[in-house]
C-alpha cells in the first residue's frame, strides 16, 4: 500500500497529514516544545491511527522545535500484524524524510 505525507505551514506551525488505503481521519496529535516536548492525542473510537500520530507529532515538534499537528488516516481491511508494522515503519520513515528536508 502506498502512504502519502503532505505538509503545510500554518504561520510558524506545521500541519502534517499521513494517509493511505481507505483515507479517513483516524487520529490527530498536537506536539509542541516548551521546556520539553509534549503531545496531546485525540483518536476516533475504533481506530488505531494514534500510534503513528503521537510518535510523528513528538518527533516533528522535538526536531523542529515548533508546534506540529499531525492528522493520520490509514486503513486496509483485515490488515495483518506485519502489514500494520510496515505501515507504522513507513509512516515514520516519511516523517524522518520531512524532518531532514525542513532542517
């Protein structure tokens, strides 16, 4: 499955959308950096997109030292554990590529 990452600046803040498969809004996370990194997550009941949203927001805000909002919606019917692990790994690789591009 192909995953997409789209990013847009909102002033100094950053909005990131990670999607793939049946696109939807499964979870949103806001990460920031005050004296230390913080993350707040909202998950749509029945979805597990919060794992990627939380980690992506934490990495982005820590590395870029700005507020980052991450919206994630990735879905494949009856995904295997291996497929889920691949989706998480690929999503976080895309986040790493974004961080490097913005530094």
